[in-house]
């Protein structure tokens, strides 16, 4: 096998003796002049389909040449493994200018002479965070205008080979590839590279990186932008540096550029939330040992042997569980104070306002990018609005478009209705499956709690269990871990189901396809990730009944009760495990898996002779970023956004965890995009799309969820009611709260189903967490008036908090304009100057025609052109 490999290398050297020597970094045809704009690869197929694939390739490549593209094929004998053919594609000038006009691509007409804004006085302080100017702004700023073949002399065309950037060139070629026909099969016209990739006719289609990422290209005509991105952006040691957004946009296109701009801005805003959250956490930490008279500090009563040690609590499960002393929860009640204190309320309100500031300031940042990246007049890319090739292929019926008056394919209304019904039913089924899995985890909680209680019991003295290892905590941690595993398994299926459903619906345009897929995937992920947190926050411990009349799930498992210290600490545990686990798993999946897959390819790239492992072969061995690659990146960050907003009242450190993850995430995403993936096809985008609406919706929902968490999950409202209405001591207002918050139950009233098997110390009464009348009262075991006072206070708090936060949110949103004033002025100025340049150009052309005696150029036309210029100035 090794001798065969050596012979193969020898043949390749012999074959290249008479050819122009090319470095492995070469991105040109063999003539060294024509640039490679796209590469197609395929392998010989010896089965029955081989001849059909060969015919498709011949027809497809012939049609590409008819469209004006130039092709050059590398024989499989010259490839590393001796199996793969590579078809290199070059778009000549005439093709580029034709499709630049079709795609409405903006190109430079004059260097921008609008003065720069006043320098930031903090620039000196922020200097260590800055990147070199040539990296941050790789190109001069120009006035631009949509390209027109008839006005070529208007544009700044110094060199035809470099006038269109590589990202523009690969976008144009990709546009041609997605619409080029390759034959007729089963009476239907077939076209598009995507279908040819799906049926195996070609194995890959991709534009080339411009060089190796670890060193500059040998060719002086190459800009080596990939190397610059790696050195200045993709290495983790540069985590504190700003991102070179203009270079990212130039190399990868606006769609990827806007993602990294959003991710960077989100991370910057997280810094403020993380600092405030850390301060709130430290407040809880430093006030753990304050005097008991403080409003929000009660754990000393629980831990006091004379108080908590004398309170006998009712069993937390039937028969197997025993009576227990309240001071067994001493440690957990102390730690719950870290998150259940006055700072909790402040931080919940702060995060409601922070979300609004983040979204409003992002709109301003986005507006600035739209101006700087020539996207002001960009509604949606023409390619996005045109019909998807899959839609055209599957819709056989045609009707006249009322706008263009042209016949175009359409999907009948009946077919749409059937597909949407199937889609809706499938979505409901899988959402129900998620809820069923959550119920299964709840059943696990209920079933194993008795087992943990039996293992951890101390029948002799009922002394506190060592440390924090309580049955409640053991059940919570194991259930959270199990829930996380189920979430990861279900995610694997949901991704494929969502894509299948969306494909079945046959969306009309690319944008429509992406929006539908986004909504389905987000719905699945929302229910999958957040359902367990919603259960702990709003359902656990709320419908348990009372001793002797407990509530049962499926008439078998007794509903869970909250710890006497409250359910907030368990919600914190659940949130930490799911959020941290998702982030760790996501980074491993994003970084380690592509690295392992590319390990062998990178090894070949470093060890093989320069002229035997070409640029197209190196890129062929990399992973494919895919059309949905960016979609998954957005989805990951939006789910994280939900964790730090929807449940942040229970865990002030969540923004800090998110900040640390995002600092790593930016570098991981940039590293894998620059080193582990083929170069994606450049695409335009003027915003983050439908994700903006999802973020707005989550921002509104977060106010409601945090208000409910503070009211119903934390103990803040019951404590306040006791402090102001039921306290009996002026010197120590909160003394006696624990005793007041626990009701009395007569053990002899236990039905046989609930009564513990043993009562070694012959307890007569036990206590439980509720506000009910004692057994000797005429309203035995009914809710007391204090219960209704607390409920009214909780509902009033929710209404007040929501209204206060919403009023502040809307006021802040109203106060902050979506587009900065200086950007508005620049947009108007640039529009005016661009129109002036175009009108002056038309006037000069008209003068030339008049001087040359062109009969069609009349004096009236000249006057009209001058009048249009005057009108433009007036406007």
C-alpha cells in the first residue's frame, strides 16, 4: 500500500513537469491570471447511476460555459487520493458586470469626503483594546451606486481583476450555479447545483480561501485576508481585542458580519449585567451573617436548636419517609439567602430595563452598520426574494404574477392547506413529546425521593444530615442531570424534524424558508430547554395539598413539596446545570468535533510537497459550514438570552456565566470559521432578521416570569406581609416568622396511606409549610386570613412590578431613537451627493452627444436633466 502511494506521487510529479509550477496557495488557473471563483468536485461512479451522473455533469458544465463562465478541470490523477476530480470556475469580466447589475450590487463611484465624527475622549483608555487601522478598515470609504453596464466609466475601475472583491465574485458565481439547468428528467426541467449535490453528481461546491491560515500566501497578488483574520481575530489570546468587523464583512459577506457584530455587542452589554448581578450576589453573601432583625434574614431561626431543632416537620413522602426536624435544612436555608434577598427584586427590575437598553442600542448599532456597509436602501437581497429552485421544481402549476405579468409556478391553496395541517399536527405531536418527557422527569423526582429519604434517614436522633446532602437536593441534582441528557437527545431529533417539516411546506423564497424554520426550531428549543425551569419555578410546591389530603399525580405519586427555605434554590440548581451544561457541550461540539474531523487534512497540508496538495484540495478536506450554519449560532445565543432574562431573578450570576461563555464563543466561532470550515458563500443581510422579533418577545415575557418568580417562588412577599402586618416584636420584627409560616397537623388525623411506618419518639403533632387553621379550630385545616392577605399581596406585587417595568421600558424605548442623528445626516448627505454625481455624469454624457451632433439628444432633454439636478439640490 505504501509503495502504491509512492508510485502515485511519482506519477503526479511526472504529470506536472510540463505545467506551470503553482504553489499550494495558488487561487488561479494554470495560466496564473484567471482567478478561481468557485470549485466543484466529483468522483467516478462505477455503479448504474454513474452514466446518468456523467451526462448531468456534461450538460451542466456545458450550460455554465454558455452562461459565460470559464472552466478548468484537474484530473483525478493529480489529486491527493487519486479519486477526486476538481472543476475550477472563473467568472470573466463580462459575466461579472452582467450579474452585478442583475443582483443590484453597489460599487464605488467616489471616495467618501464626509468628515469623520468627533473622536471619542475614551480612545486613549481603550487603546489596548484596539486593532491596527489597516485591519479594522481594510478599504477606503466610498460613495457607492448600483452597478450599471452602461455607465462603467462612472465607477472607480482601476483594475478589472480586483474591482469586484472575491466575496462578490463567489456570490455571483453561486447565483449562476443555483439556476443553471442540467437536463430534463421525468418530464420536468432540472436545474441547480443543490440538486446535483443531493443526488451525488457532485460531492462538493465551494469558493476558496485565499491562503493558509497559519502563514501568508506566496503569491503577491493575494491579500492573505484569511491569515490576517486568524492572527488578529480567531486566536483566543486576542479575546480582549475588538473584532475587525469590516474585514469580516469583506471576506465572508454581510450576513456573517452582522452576526459577529450582534454577538460582540451582546457580549459588551452583558458586561454591565454581569457586574450588577455579581454585586447582588455579593450582597447576599455578605449579609448571610447579619442580625436576625433584618427583614430578609431568617435562617438563624431555622438553624437554632432551640427553635428549628424543636420543630417537628411532617414527612415529605408517604410511609417510607419519617418525621424530621426543621434544622436539618439549616445549610440550604443559609445558601438560599444568596439568591433570595432584597437584591433579587432590584436585579429583576434592573434586567427588565437592561433588556430594553440592549435591544434599543442594538437597533442604533445596526443602523450605523447599515450605513457603513451600504445597506441603507437594501430591503432584501434579490436572490432572497426570488423563488427557491426547490419551489420552482416542485410546483408544476403556473399562474400570472399580477405585478410582473409573467407566468410563474405556484402552490395551489388546497395543497398549502394540507401541508400546513400536517406540519401543525407534527409540531404539536413533538411539543407534546417534550412535555411528556418533562412529566417523566417529574415522575422520576416523585419516585426516587422516597428512596433518597430512606437512604439518608437517621432514625435515632433526627439530627441534620451532613452538609447540603439532603433528599431534596439529591433528587433535584440527579433530576436536573437526567433532564439535561433528555434535552440533548431530543435536540438531535428536533433539528431533523424541523427541517423535514419546513421542506414539506415548500416555502416560496429563501427568506420565507429561513423564517419558518427559525420559528419551528425556536419553539422546539424553547419548550425543550425551559419547560423544566417553568415547572420548578411555577408548579412545584404549589399544588401539594396538606397532610391527610395530599394531591397525587396519576393518583399514585404524591406531588413534590418545596424545601422550607423555598423552591428558589432548586430553580437556581436547575438553571445552573442546564445552562452551564448546554454551554460546555456546545463549545465541545463546535470546537473539538470539527478539529478531529480535519486533523488528518491539516496534517497532509503541512507535510506534503507544495505542488502536490493544492489550495482546492486543502479546502475540500475542510468541513462544510452549510446554509444553516449561522442559523444554529443564532439559536444557541437566543436560548442563552432566554436563560439570563426569563429566570434571572433566581440566579444573578447567570449573566456572568453567559459573559464568560460568549468571550469564548466569539473566538471559537471565529476560529472554526477561519480554520476548520470551507469559505462560506457571501450573502447580504441588513439585520438579524426574525431573531429581532423573537428577542423582543422574550424581553416582554421576561418581565412577567421574573415578577412571578419574585412573588410565588421566593419568600419575599410572605416575609413582607409578616413584617408589616403580623409581627409581634418591635425590636426584632422578623422573629417568630418561621413558626408563623408553619401550620400544625395532628398526627392521629393521618390516613393509613400517608402515615409513616414508624414514630419512635411518639410525636403528637407535626408542622407543614402553609397557612391553615390548627386541628382544634372550628375551621380545621382551612386557609387562614393571612393566606389570602399574602395571595393578594403577591398579585398586587406582580401588577405593580409589571406596570413599573413596562412603563420604564417603553419610556426608554421612546427616548432612544432607532437611528442616531449623525447617521441620519450622513445618509441624507450621501444620497444627495450620489444623486449629484449621477446627474453630473448624465449631463456630461448629454453634452458629449450634443457636441457630436446626436440628433436624439435634444435641447429639451438637456434642460430637463439640469432641472432634475436643481430639484435634487432643493430636496
